[in-house]
C-alpha cells in the first residue's frame, strides 16, 4: 500500500465536484492528505494503492447509495474513522450506516469542524440526552420514504411505486424537506 509518511490520509467520496474540492482544501489546511473519489468504482481503485485512516462519504452518490462505499471502506480497514454526510438524513439510513461500519452520521450542512470532531469521537456517548418529544406523523412519513429510498438505491420512480405514490408527489416531498 502507498501510505504517506503522515497518518492523516483522508478519502472523500462525494459526487458534487465543487463541494468535494472545498472539503479537500479545508482538510489540507488542517494537515490531512486528501484523496477524492466520486463513485464506488473510483473508491475501489484508490483503495488498491492507498490505506486511508479517515473517510467522509456522501450518502447519495448520483443515483446510488454511499452505504456500499461505507461497507467497502470498513472491510478495507475496520479501524478507519468513517463519517457519512447527507442532505437526506433519516434514522433508517443512519442505523444502516453505523451497522456497515461508519463511525458517525452527520446531516448537511456540516463543516470541517463538525467532521473533524466526529473523527475525534471514536466511541459513543452513553450519557447523550434522550429527546423528550414524540415522533410526528410527518417525521414517520419522512423516515419511511428514506428507508425505501435506501432500499431502491435512491431510484425515485421505484421508491414512488413501492410507496403507492405518484412520482411527482414524491419528488415534491423530497424537494420540500431536503436539508442540503
């Protein structure tokens, strides 16, 4: 493996080229060596010659899910600190990301400080406060939509079909609640 002398090798898996470049510059200013991949095949090629200790993975890579990248990164190095970043946050995808090997799951907008803080927290916090509000019907609907999106690799048409909803209705709901 071609490992740089420093142990701060970071791979960013992000299909938004401008956002990836911005993150790359920000992390380089903090002393990281940064590699970029815009898809699972590109990540696979990078992992053939590099062994990063850190990764930032976008949950939605074009029409595919970044969860497969999380699984690949964790299989490559179980000790790697992996942060999933998403504009489509849901409990279902957060649970899957953690089960597949992610260290943390952050909703966009998140900045370099947030991501680096997540890298620093290698373990969970048993003293984290519990939320005291109940889940609303809208939140449950949002969770179900994103659970189905993850199951269909973010295929809007197939998700709408499985939910018994018109594609335009689903697109409108996604447009209203998108975080990024």
